[in-house]
């Protein structure tokens, strides 16, 4: 479907910096941290929680008392009278949360929904599943993050294996991957120019990190944490992660922690809440796709084509593209299949560079997409990102 009356108020969104796992955000409860950031972000934008009639919470890594999810988060931000669902779709969670919120607004069942995305890959749960029928009644254990990164129970392969599979099937050499990885790092450097002027358009800075009591400040985060300086020489020295493969630690992302939020609403309400009512941001359409088993990076193409078809446009009409690219292979393949250049994507950086905290990754990319379009004078923007299970999600927006 194509949405007609679903908008994101310009500026009514935010993201924390993203911190590499086991870093400065590694001990913070993801839901409580996201709510704390949302309270400050809404106040700074002079938006009262009273305008919200729904909250959709997206997360993929369980946190203590996460069972209460969205209603709990709504109470924490000062909106105890509203509720909503908890949504988890692996790396596609942001897209799914925003699409679901958009459908509610389009149908008129809700009028202003906060999409709140959060995850902490650091110190994830170690789960014990009872199995009384096993020998000795010994149950099964799972490290929530690491085990699921390492093995798809359906395709029987790790995440990095999917990248190698796509590289082999599509004939993508290591040199192409390294070239794109270096390009993405250079694009991110543009976001850091003039005291990170681009990031300051939406990012909550600085973030004071407190101890468990909430009183003592342990650290102050002033930007993304964990980004590695990258050079062509440095990339060339890295060994492939898998023997005989082409993907290195320099051409893939890393787990991270952080959160993001944005408001999905009607045209009229968007004008009231916008930082600049002259700029309108419409959610146009969404798409999802699934690739053959073990070929995750390829799923971005059918997802994007579905979003384009539903929007009634072609790729030549799209002014800006942002991708969740856990591997440089993703962008090499996508650019070739969609007929665009690698330089036409991910201006100002991407998750390949600043990390992947799962649920909020896509939301930050969509926020960056909005700001890029605002700088460029408007137009269509496409976000797409692959997800576990050889799937992908895409969202089309239009800024005027």
C-alpha cells in the first residue's frame, strides 16, 4: 500500500550515539535508558507526551522486566495513559515498527505514535531452557546474541557465512568489499566535519552515563564510540574471518548499544510538532523480501523493489539511499542490482562504520535519510536493511 496521510514531523526524532558492545552503554538497561533519552529529547523539542496516543516499542535483546515493554516505557516517559505493542523482527525491527505505526495512522485508529527503538547487545541474557526429557534432565543453554549471530537454525549458517555465500554467488571480490568499506568510512568523516554538524542535527549529545544508582556520572559520551580509523593499507593487511573467504573484520560491522525514537503522525499534527513546518516528511510505502537460504544480503533488492512499486516510482526517482550494511558485500551487490553507484548511497556514513545495536539501527538510518534530503532540498529517500532469516525491510519516504 501507499500511505497518503502518514508523516514524521521534521525534527521530531533523535538518536543516541552508538557505542560498541561492552563499551560505555554496556551496563544500562535498554528500555529505561531509551525512556530517559526520550524524556529529554521530547522536552528539548517542546513536545508534550500528552500529544501521543500510542507507543510502539522495538527491541530484539531481552532485558529484565521487558515483559511489560511498551506500556512500561510509556509510563516512564510520562504518558501512562497510552499503550502499544512490543515488536521484534531482528535487524528489520525499525522498519516493521515504523510500518505498523504508519498503518495505524493511515487507518485513523491512532494519530500520533512514538516509535521507540532500543537494544543492548552487551551482556545479553544467557538463557536456560528446561528439558526434562533429556538425559539427566539437563536443559539447553543459549547466549542470546552470540549464538544467534553464529547460527541460523533454518539455514544452518552464521551471519558472516551469508556474506561469503553472496560474494561467491555474485562474483564479488575482496577488493570491491574493501573499496566500499573505505568509502563508507570517508562518508562518515563528512558527518564529523564542523564539530559533527550533521550528527548534531538529530543526535542527543552529550550523553552522561550513570551508575546503577542513577546518581554518579561514570562517563560522558560525546559521539559514536568504537569507530576504527580505516585506510586502504590497513584493510589490505586483515585476514579473512573465515578460512578461504573474502570478508574481514574491516568489511563488516560490529554489535553496539544505543536507542532512537521518532514520531509517526498525520499531516496536520506533523505541522504542529515540526521544527520547521515548511519541511514535510511523508512515509510513502514499505516493502519486505526474502532471499534464498543463506543469501541474506540479496534480500535488500526484492524488499526495495516492492517499496518502489508501492510508491509508484523507479530507482531513478530516488535522491538518497541509506542501507543497513552489516557487510560491505551488501552494498556492492545492491548497487549492481539496482543500477546505482556505491557513492550514491550512505552519504554521511552507515551502520558498517558506526555499529549495529539491532533494533535502533534502521531508525537512525531513516533519521539520517531525512536530514540528508532536507540538506538536498527534498525528494524521495529509500532505506533498506537485511535481517536474520535471509530477509530484508525497506521504507520509502518523501521530503518536500
